[in-house]
């Protein structure tokens, strides 16, 4: 009887795992659109283009570095 319960339990776990597979490691990264990374021309920090200041080929991580590079 105990053995039967054990197998029912194992079967239940296997069934549950098949119904709810763990998301793959890369799934989270794929779900989010990958944004282009740009490099701060002043300090070399890499950051998403949406957070960077600048245009074209020259980007900065913040206003301070944009100013520091300009003057
Ligand atoms: Zn910078």
C-alpha cells in the first residue's frame, strides 16, 4: 500500500513537471527585446542605447560625461 502511494506520488510529480516545464535559462532574455548596447565615449561604460545620451557613433552614459568629452 505504501509502495502504491509512493508510485502515485512520483507519477504525480512527473505529470506535473511535464505539464509545467521549467522555463529555459534563455527564455527570459528572449522574451525581452534585446536593445543595442552602446559605449560611453568618455568612460567606456556599456549601456543600452535607450539610456545613453548622444547620437550616431558617439554615445555617453550621462550628461556629465557628455559635457566632459565636449570641453
Ligand atoms: Zn561615461
